[in-house]
C-alpha cells in the first residue's frame, strides 16, 4: 500500500539542555518551557510529544496549575515495550515490536486505543496516551489515559498472520492490562475483529471466567460484548460538537459544505452523519488519493466503495484531484481525520475554510495552528471533538460489567449529553480565561484532574 506519510521528526531526539531555569518563551518561533529541560524532553520542536505536552503546559500556566501536577502530567506513568516472534504463513518467523503506554490513572483505569501501523514510534504512543488522559477528563468518563500499538502494516498480512500477531501481542502485555486496570480499544489500523481476538486471548490467559474478562477491551463486535453505536461513535461525537459550536461561527449545519482528510472510521462516519443532516461533502483525501465533486460526494456510496476497494481512488461519483487542490477546496468545515501532524504551515496556508474540526488526534502542528489563528480559522480541538469514541467505549464497558445491552437510542442520547456538557465546559473556560478553544479545552480537562489530585493527595 503506497502511503503518503506525514513528516516525522521523532527519531532525532536529544535532551534539551537549554530550556531549564527560565520561564516559558518562544524559541525560533516555537513554544519552550522550563519543564521540557527539567524532564529532558527532546529538543526537536517537531517532536510530537513535545508539541502535545507543550499545548497542555500553555494552558497549565494560564490557569496556575501547580508545578508538581505539571511534571506528573508531562510524563506517562509506565512505558511498556515488547518484542515478540510470530510464525508467518510461509513457515518463517518475524519479530514484532509492540507498545503500551499508561499515561495517568488518577481518574480511573487507563484507557486508549491500539494502533497497528508500520510507522508507530514510542513518542507517538506517548502523545496519544497523554491526549487520552486529557480527553477522558474533559468528556467526563471515569478513566485515565493510555495508548498502545504494534509496528506492523496490517494490510500486508493475511488474516491468519494478523490473528497470530494480535494474539501473541495480547499474551505479551496480558499482565499489564485488565478490565479494572487498563482497557485498550481500536485505533488506526485496528478493528472490531482484532478486539475480539484480544478479548478471547485475554479470557483464556486470565482464567477468570464469570468476571467479564471481555471488559478488558472495547470496540468489540456487537455479537461479542460490543456496544451498539460504537463504530460510528467518534464521527457522531464530531457532529455533536459541530452542532453545538457551529452556530457561534455563524454556520448552519444543514447548508454546510465540508471536506474530510482521511476516510476511515472517523472520516467516513463524520461524512455520513453530516450528510444525513443536510450538509454536503465536496472533497476528501486518503492514502490512495484525493477526489472532489462540487455538487457533493455521496458519503454513504463512497464508504461502500472504500469497504470494497480499500480507498477513495477510483470512486465514480467524483473527479480525482491533487493534494494541493484538495486543501484549497472552499468549504465551511474541514475535518482532518487521518494521522497526526498533517496540518503544518503549508497546509494551513492552503486551507479555505472557516472551521477545522479535529477528528484525528493532534492533526494540527503548533506552526499550522499559528497560521490558522492568524487567518481567523477556528479550530475545534481533538480532545473535545473526537471524544465520542472513548465515551461510547465507556458505555460498552459499563454494559459488559452490568451484563446489560443498551439500545442505540440510549447510546446516542447519553453520548450527546457528554458531548454537550464537554462543549459547555470548553466554552466556559474560553470565556473565563479569554483564550482559544484548544487552551480552553485543556484548562477544562486540567481542572478536573487538579480537583481529583487535591482530594486524593499523592501517595505516600
Ligand atoms: P482508520 O485507519 O479507520 O482511517 C485512517 C484514514 O487515514 C484512512 O482513510 C487512511 O487512508 C487515511 N490516511 C492514512 N495516511 C494518510 C495520508 N498520509 N494521507 C491521507 N490519508 C491518510 O483510522 P480512524 O480510526 O478513522 O482514526 C483516524 C484518526 O482519528 C486517528 O488520529 C485516530 O487516533 C483518531 N481517533 C480515532 C478514534 C476511533 O474511534 N477510531 C477515536 C478518537 C480518535
């Protein structure tokens, strides 16, 4: 599969010897903070972990978060790396690398997805685990943050090989996860079938039949403990957020025109639900190419095409365009729903929209965000916008634990309550601190964490 990988700088990591001692500042236009030096963060300003923690530290400074909470939240509690052998279909063995990062569990068990991608690095997983802590806090679920993954291209392996890879990875981390301790879920490259293999393997290894071992993981097929509405949940949450916040940008969702970067789980569901509300998708791009139709692309038909062919390329209801044309397409809302760091300065310059609704995690770099801000484009931050997925994962876990299945109407209703409440907290923080929505979202998330730490204290 030919992928257009976004540029990554995680490999060039060096301790930052210059940052300690002084207050926050911009170095070469990039945000710097004494805590980067204190904790030995990579000096590279393009490092994803440095960028995500940097956004949190800006919010923490504004709200006056105590130093000890800043350093606790700036690093994960546990970073687990495993290497495990798996037999291939041709009889040879290959060694795979897997990760599980447990960022914080002050609010409840660690929670977060598993990414299966050939380019997964420890710093990516740390960033995504950190974002889960913030997201769970903001959206009001009783979880901390975690994330994991396997360095593997799932599209290059047979179903039988993937099953062995996933089961062997589960065995390698089985002692570090659990229904009350750390509960993984799907992410890029992983799906409900993978979750089912993980639940099944864990059930065998844990030998705790009768204690809902399948609650060790969410995003399972509905037939095996999954929740109705989980598959569409992240897209539904993006749309619920837009319904709440678009009127403030003077946009009517019914007549809204949008484009979507990445047409996988999050992108396709966002597209389908927005279309069902009367909005029109003018362009989309995935790893196979970009397409456009000014009369509107049928998101349902396109999702079916992607299911059959693996990508948006070749879809009859639109014309192929190049990457620049995709970004320049004039829309009201642009939804990045692919990978991290894809909206850098050049893409932010090209975008022709009023609002960016972050379906993906960390899609906008700080440099990209500065350009968007200067151009008056509002960014609905990922920790709010894409928190629908973990919210319905929480509902799935509750259903497993109580041996009870909710109907779809109840899932959608409860999800909407969480999304509306989270959006209100962000709005309130923006009003109180007169800051942008990303900083406001971090402040709202940090307030809950600060209150919990104040009550719990720090052991011993
Ligand atoms: P997915 O694997 O279903 O889809 C990913 C999409 O990105 C695919 O369409 C793929 O073609 C596209 N893509 C990959 N590389 C690309 C490139 N270089 N250029 C253009 N397109 C590219 O993954 P997903 O579950 O939809 O996740 C997408 C994003 O949303 C990720 O950042 C993920 O962490 C985040 N997210 C997912 C969920 C969830 O419930 N699935 C929840 C919260 C956040």
